C-alpha cells in the first residue's frame, strides 16, 4: 500500500467513533455551520456596505470574517458528508487540499489577531497619531502580509507532505486532514516536516501571542492612567470584543500545538480542535455584534434596506480610533 500516486484514499475516523452519536453530531455541526456562515457573511457585508464602519478596526474584522468562512467551509461540509456516509473516505488530493486551506486559515487568523491587538494599542495609547499609524496603506499592507504569510507557510508544509509514503494504516484518527495526524501515518522520514511545523508554531504562534501580550500590557497601563472611571470604561470597551476572541482562540490553539507530547490525548485533541476550527468562528460575529454598538447600529440599518450598494460606491478607510 505504499503511496507513490494520488490514487489512495484516507479514512477519517471522525470526531467520535460511537454510532449512536452520529445523528446528534450531524444536526449539531449543521446548525453550527449555518450560523457561522450566516454570521460571518453578515458581518462582512455590513462592514462593506456601511460607510461608518470603513475604519482600520473593522477592515481587519472583515478579513477575520473571510478567514473564518474559509476555515469552516473547508472542514464542515466534508465532515457532514462523512457523517451521512457509511464509509468516511477522502481522496489523497482532497486531503492535501483540505490540509493546505486549513493551515493557511489557521496561521492567517493567528497573525491577524496580533495585528488587531496592535490596532487597539495604537487607538488607545496613541489616539492623536492613530490616523498616521493606521493609514490606508498600512492597513492594506497588513492584510497583504496576513494572506501572504498564510499562503506561503501552508505551501511549504503541503509541498513537503505530498511526497510522503503511507505503508501502514490509512485511517486518520481525526475529523479532517490536519498535518500532525498525517505525519503520524507516514512511514517516510518526517523529521524535516516536524521541524518546520515546530518552527512555524514558535514563529507565528508564540510571536503573535507575544505581540498581543505586549500590546495589551501597554493598553492596560494607559487605561490605569485615565482618571475618570467613565474614561476607563470607554477605553476598555473598544478592545473588549477583541480580547474575548483572543482569549478563546489562543487558549485552545496553544493547548493543541504548544504542549508536551506526553500529554497527548487524541479524543481530547479532536474536541479542542473542533472548538477553534468550527465553534469559535461561529461565536466571533456574535461577540463583535452584541458587544459593539457601531456594528449593531449598522446591522439594523443594513437589515432595514437592500444589501446592494449604490452604483459607483467604493470602500475607503476612515482613520479614526473608533
């Protein structure tokens, strides 16, 4: 069964091997997927259609919605199809494509959340210089950097995974094709793959986390210097949504990728992976809409009129701390 072609098929074990949970999981993940797609699409089109949301913070939030849509649409449809099928198979080419897009989305979201933290740092700690720090060119450069890093990193890992041979089991103990379980199945030498994966975890994971921690340390210090309680509350409210999303996302990602291998538990890993890859993307638009008056106001206006923009209208960024 040595793989030197693209004709083999992997078997996805799924999130649970208990057949009595099949219907429950099918209904649950279908509802989660529908809510996630509707929520992120609505946030994206609200930001695009509402002139008042054409600011750096919401420009980055729009990119987050696109990444979440990309991530969930890569994983959930195939997962639902496998729950409906008696044989949860995926072709080698489809598996590599799924791994590529998921790795792309994972790294892009990690870097994006760090840039969003920097945006909040600039807005709260340097409000007078905010238009210059977060200019239109800077925002577009940030977005380009996020996507280029995600695409390049994913291309490296996928190109190194394609030539691997599989001469043992072809059953992936997961509900989608992710790099670590693929490497475990291979009978090729995977030291280079594992070394590069570890480097990516450190550079993008720990690097982004460090930027977020430094940004929020400066933000907290600035907020504590504000004398009025109303001023402190207003300053904190501008970053509370992002802080909630970061706490949920990084706690699960760090647990999955940056911990001793002795603590490995496949069943627990699948549940944690489902949290940051499927469930948290559903909560992101909910968190940003319910905890943000500007988004709620724009949503109400958008739902009260057509989604289509008038002819000739373009998207331009307004540089204010919002």
